[in-house]
């Protein structure tokens, strides 16, 4: 099944509506409901000792909806706030609002990157990893959880695919309920269940295609090799400060 062809003169709303129709049709033809049910059943065996990591991106939001509506509503959610220099406050508000809409019964734990309030956060990413994993480790220990549920999919990259559906780490075990989902499955699930994702996704999808649209930190030199800072300079210039 092919999607609609993008016509350059069509507005965003018209373009988005055509794709919505495509993904809603694909939801049934692609067996997405069955895949979601299987993902929920897989996650069920870990959920009572799990932390659900939600970046606010499409994969983690789809995973959160599957877990909160089909497995357990009162889950512990971990969200990392990158700070205003890496994640514009407008986008961060969309993310937090979306999490609360999708999982109103969840316990949401937000950790904020302290260096994300400085422009240097875009140049020096080593401190990001140190602070991120420290916050995650402390929460893991405090909640006494063993499993971290992530929206990792095998299709994304060979590195992610090599992790497998369950991956042992030093201090916890990673679990990937959406491991077998394709990008079409994820978007079909999002459109079918009206899951809120940051609106910037649609600008990137219109330019790059749905399979390449992703949410990463803005103007971040770590993603220079993917062209993200250059793309941000054209599409998200008003957030450059």
C-alpha cells in the first residue's frame, strides 16, 4: 500500500488529512491492533517492577498509551527535561501535556538537565550523559524497580536492533515492547488513538517523510552528522535564541 503523494501547493492541514486517512486505513490492513495487543501482553510481565521512560517522541508516546490503556494505568513514568537551550519550552509543554493526557493516572517523575539552561549544552554533550544516567539511577534505586520500558524499535538502526527485545544492563534491564513495530505501525497507532505528539513532527515529516521524522534536541552539535542543526536553522530558527 502506498501513501498519498505530496503536492507542493497543498497546505499543511490538507496534506496532514490525506496522510491521516492513509494511516487509518493501514491500521487495519497492517494488523496494528494485533501488534499493539501483543506488545501490551509482553509488557504486562514486567510492569509491576518497571519504570516507563518517555521522551515525548512518537515511539515512547505510543508505548505509553499501550501500557496505560491496556496494561496498567498507575505506572511510574520517567521524563528527562533537556532544558530550554536543547528543548524549546513550547515543545516541552506539548510533551508534558501529552504525557498527562495519555496517562492521567501515572506517576510522572521529571528530572531537569541543569546545564540545559546554558548555550554550552549544545556544544558539550558528555555532561548530559553523566547527569541523565545519574538521575535515572537514583530514581531506579528509590522506586526499587528492575525494568526500564523504552520505545526502542529494531527497525530504527542496526545498533538498536542488536539490543534485542530484552537487554541486561549493569543496574537494570531494558525492555522494548515496540521492538517489532515499523514506523508505519507507530504512526497508524498514533492517528487511530489520537495520541498527542509535538506539532514540530509534522513540519519535519512534510519535508523529510514520515519514516525520517524524529524528535531530537534542537541545534545540538551531537547530531551534526545527521544534519539536524542545519535543518533546525531552516525549520525551527525562532528557537535558536
